[in-house]
């Protein structure tokens, strides 16, 4: 009888625990936007590579990071994870910053890992159906050119853009949300389905602690692909992963050169599509983290991976020059977020730690303010 009673009590405790967790999960979804915490369920797509499953928790019926799909929008923002707003809440992503500051309705078509091909596809199949007055493309210097190459040469839908029809590559650049290690499949399941798990493991409190620990590890160079910088005369304390970004900007690589050609072609096509629908196109140039902190990184002669960072910064400057020349000649309006981000480097603009190189809400606010100021000064249809 005693064993039976102990078993019954254990089952009661387990049942209460499960009920409590379920109630906490339900409550958390009422308080928090699931799209700000849960890893989205991704679907394979022959044109876009991947898509977020429509109607995923916290996402709209099209599968984008908005409260709902509107009948129309003043502004459509298109981009990758820097437009989606990785590491920040939906309300803190730069398109929402623009909406809050200007009072305009802004629809966010940003998805992590997307590039110029997806921008063009989303504009013509989704964005223009909202009858916007303005379309703003967030062009991230770090990988958009290489992404254009990968998608064009990796998905047959885009074969018509290829200069070399015989060449193909793997277009799948998306990975799991959880880092490698034990129980990865279980952790991925919880990342997709439990707000409580994401709050506990990746939320702001533990996230800040993890970021600090990761930065301390980066200072010890436990990961050779990571470097860190700390300015003793200011609050600047940042980590960087420059190797992959440097490759995506290397002007000597044929893949980058071809990606730039494809990007410029697609931007021209986007301009033409906008003109046909009576709206105007603008590009916001989003720099790499390394270039934002270039002034500090370049003067540190002992910096780990210094040659890589110096090359990245130099190549980004060349790529930006080519991009701006193209935009000027094509008559496409643009605004560069680099000066404003450089001016605000002391305000902790990026995720603290080497696990993620995206801006935080402070960085997205700077970008959003730049875009909002540009829209306020530049009437729709003007350059």
C-alpha cells in the first residue's frame, strides 16, 4: 500500500507540473507575441528557398512578421534578417520604428536568409498587391550579393539569370535555430513550440548573461573564428565573426562579382515594377558590424583576425562605391545607415556576444530613424 501511495503522489505531482506548465505556456502566449520568441516553422520552396509557414504563431496569414495582412500599406519594407528584426521584438524591427515615427502603415516582408532574388519575387507577388506608395529594400552589405549568386545558381526557377548555365551550387543556407550539442532535436522542438522555453533559455535575462560569458570566451580566443574588441576609454565591448562576412564581400571572388551583377539587375527590375504600379523604390544600405566599428578595429594592431577584418572593411568600401554608382545611374533613391550607426557606436547597437551579429533594438532604432527621416524629406515618387 505504501508503494502504491508513493506512486500515486508522484503521478499527482507530475500531473500538476504538466498542467502548470501548460497554463504558463498559454498565459505566456497571451502576454508575449510568439513571433518574438518561437523559432518559425520553415517550409521548402522552389522559388524562395524557404518560407515561414503561413499562420505560424505570431505571424500573419502570408507567413510574415506582422500582426495581420492589411488591404493596403503606405510602405512595404523588404529585406533579410536585418529587416525581419533578428534578436529584437516585432515592434523593435526597423520597419515598425518607421511606422511609429512617421504614422505611416508599414508592412514587413523581411525574412532571414533572403536576398535580392527573394526581394524581387516578394515585391511582385505580395508587396505591390498592397498598393504601397513607397517600397524600401533593406540591402545588407554582408551577404546579399553572395545570396543573389547562391539562389540564382542553386534554384532552377532563377536559371534565366545565370551567366554560366552549366554551374550550380547548393542554395540551402538555412540551419537549425539551436546550436550543436546534446538533445539538439529536442531543443529545436521546444524552440519552435514553447514560449516558456525560449524565455528561459534565450530571453533577455539569460541572454544577457550568455552574451557576457560568450564575450569573455571570445576574449580568450577559444573560437578561432571569433575576435573581440574592447575600448578602455569607452563602453564599446564587441565581438565579431568576420570570416564568413569577408568572403561575401571579397571583390576578387567571381561569385561575389556575379552576385553584384544579379543584384543590380533585380533592383532595376524592382524599380520598373514599382513604376508600373505608381509607387517609388528606395534602398536602405545596411552595413556590416565590422564596418560600423572600423575606426576602432583598424587601429588595433594586435587584433585577432586583423587581416580578415581589414580586408572585409576595404572590400565593403569598394562594394558600397559600386552599389552607389549603380543606384545613381539607375535613378534609384537610397539612404545609407552607416553614418548614423557609426555616430551611435557607444549606445550598444548589437547583440552582446559572438553568437549573433545582428543589431539589437537600439541598432534597429537607428536604422529606422534613418529611413523615417529619408521618407519624411523625400516625397513619394521623388529621388
